[in-house]
C-alpha cells in the first residue's frame, strides 16, 4: 500500500495487481531476448518453449489488466 499523508494513493489490491502486471511485462521483454538467444544457438525447441511461455504471460497480463480495471473502477471485484 502506498500512502500520501493519511490517504492511500492505491489500495493493496490495486498495488498487488500493478506489481504482478509489471512483473509479467518484464518477463515478456526477457522472453523476447531468450527466444533470440535460443535461435542464434540453433535451439528451436528452446525458442519454441520461450515463445510458449511468453504467450502464456501475455494472456495472463491481459487477464490481470481486466481485473485491475474493474478494481480501479469499482474498488473491488
């Protein structure tokens, strides 16, 4: 929870969702590099794995965004 004086800037749930979304976004960036590394080493199975993991994190990030929007609009789900 982030506080400004006695008021919260964001509630705990918003903060948690923002943190998880940030981590997913960083992971997606990293997977792009990992896919390139695997391809440059000639390891297509590893590149495919990183692509699969990346796609999963993108889908999860989209779901997290939907939850975050609802929590920010309604204060909860």
